[in-house]
C-alpha cells in the first residue's frame, strides 16, 4: 500500500475557454480509482476553479484584480468539484471537497488540524479533492499556485509519491515549444544541475504556475524524502504509470539528508516578517556547526515582528542568498535593543530572557 498526492493543473482541468476537460480528467479519475481499489491512499489537488468560473461568467480573459479572481473562483469551485465527485462515484470511490488557505499551512495549529482531518478521510477510504480557497485568500496569503499546495500536502501527510500532471511529457532542457532540440530530462538527483536550464513560468491564460513552480514543488517534496514525478496528464498511460510509481516523465529522486517535517514547514510555509543581519562569526557557526543564533552575533534588525514570528537570517555582506530562516524568541524592538550584546548583558537588559535569539531547533538553512 502506498500513499500519494496527484496534482492537476489548470491546463489539464480546463480548455482555453474554461470548459472542464472531461475527456482528460475522466481517465485520471479512472487511474485514481484503480490505485484506490488496489489499497493505495490517494489525495487529489486540483486547480481550475477560476478557469471554470470564467467560462460560466463568460469572461474573455483571466481577471487581474483580487475581488474578480475570488468571485470567479466562488462561481467555479462547486461545479468543478461536482465533476470530480461524479467521475469518482461512478467508480465506487467516495470523495470529499477540501479547501485550504495559506494560513492553514503557515499557522502550526491549523497545519496539524489539516493533517488530522486529511488522515481521517483517507483512513475512511475517502479521496480528498483539495483546492486553495481562492474566495478568501489575498495576495499576501496565497500559495500562488497549487504545485506548492500539492507539495505541502504530500509533506504534511508523509506520502510516498508526489505526481504533478501537466501538458508536457516532463521537464525539458529548454522550452520545447521554442527549442525543437530540447531534450526530456528523465531523472533529477541534484537540483543544482537545473540552475542553467531555461525553466519558465506559466504561459497559460488560465493558470498561475508553470514548469518552474513544479520544479520548486519537487524540490520541496524530495527534501522530505518524497520522490516526485512530472508527467503528461493528457496521456492516460503516462498517468497510470506515474500513479503506480513506474518510470515515466521526469522523476525527482529523494535528496540525501532528509529534513524534518517541522523544518520543511518552517522553510516553505511559515511567512517571514523581517530579517536579521549577522556577523561573519555567527554566519560560520550557523552554516558549519549548526548552532543557535545569539544576540551577540546580530548586527542589524529589519522589519516589524513579534516573538514567535519567522525571520530571514542574512550575511553581513548583504550579497547572495539568506543564510536561513528561523523563529525568533524576541520582538524586533527587543532585538534592536540587545543586538551585539553578550548573554550576561542581555539578561540584565531583559530579565528572564531566552539565551538564544533563534534556537537551532527552530532554524533551517536556506
């Protein structure tokens, strides 16, 4: 028995006019039903509510404003789920509609509640059909695309596979629609090998993702030890192979040194509210020795945050990527007061203060 998450993008779910592609999602639902009856636990993550709403409201192009996007999603979501429900029910597979927001993943208690609910559904033999709750989200608290959501769900449930269905055979060395000589990349073991590739964003008028977001989602999943596959969702044989864990499309292999689910949540789901700049000694200690960050190593504080918020930790030279991300034990105002101080001086300035500004258990390298 295996557990897997399968994600369907907007280009798979809806045609360019926003009409549901029943001829495409029907064989996908058939493959899901086959895995379900074989004893596997399957979770579906779908896009397409906005595209469906656009069709029903006769909108000629994807809305640009948040209220229009939310309204289109509200119109389309129920009709979209009904298509899945009917196709799965016809194959004796019960389903449940689940709408999640970024807040459900970024707030730890909500994250754990979502896990318990989804686990109970799969224990009951129900296939959850998940979408982002676009009707209540905002630009600031949005997944941005459902590839990220699918990866988060796979990590949340500790799944065995993540399958991302798209309208190409997998990841290519370049955009195959522009570069006829582009080659399909069958296996990815090291994400650094992809840095030189022309991995683009969505060109679809209906979607918000693209191949880049799928690669990021695969990186997230494989960091948790979950293999991921990008495959063509319009090819029933490829879909069945991908869901069965067979060789097809582009396969992303689990990365070495599995990261805990808590640190993956911290790295990818919990939003940041500011940043700390640290000196070279603190940077070396964080990178090489895995220590906690003490106030003495902090040289700069930016943003307005409270104790318990997540912040980026940045090198003093200001160049390159952040060192990592962590949950602070102090507010921004407190850290501005005690930055650069040794522990004894910190205790005098703030009685009963924590020794660490960021404890190593609540810090993850970038």
